């Protein structure tokens, strides 16, 4: 934000004089050139949807729900397209059935999963199609390092 300072001229009148811009007053061109001068490439801007604070909070809550190794493993298993029961997921993940049930309940609360009853058995399946993209991102980022 440049401020205008007044300087007295020789005739006693005041004339506007521009002060130096502060560091926060960079223009976009200056920012781009300084970013390039230190070796940072500017990415091409991508059109983004501006989310309201309530939507951002809901997204953060749901991502926090996913942020558990057993839940991520369950999502990976369910993304195979095969429905699983609580017991099957518990065995595959190496946890107790009550623990698996709790994890599934939390993921259902965020509408990541559907529960479908067949007789006495309840099968879980993916309800949120974007989970596949999220898991692909996680697998690409961490797959080679951890496996």
C-alpha cells in the first residue's frame, strides 16, 4: 500500500511525492519475477470452487475421519468392488470386530460407505465415488516409500 507524502517545493507549495512501496506492496509481476529468480515455477492457475467455512469444516471433519490406517485399509479393500462384512474386514485388517464396527460407523457418518443387509449379514460398500481419487493420491504419494 503506497502512501503519498507531501514535500514542500521551493515556492512553498506542497507537491505530492510517492514513498517507497513496502514489502507487502508487490505487484503480481514483481512477485512472479522474484519467484522465478529464486527457482520457483508458477503453476498455471486452476479454477477452484470457493467453499464456505461450514463446507470447509465438514470436509476437514471427513478427512480427519479417513486419517487412520485401519480406515484407509478398509477403504482400499472396499474399492476392490467386493462388498465385505464387518467380520471379514476385521480379519483382513487384523483388528477386533467391535473396532472394525466403530471404524465403519465413523465412515458411514461421513457418507463414505453404504451398509446393505442380505439376510442376517450386513455388507459394506463404497458410497462416495471420490474416495477412489483420494486413495490413488495416497497410494501414489506413499506407496513407493512405505512398501
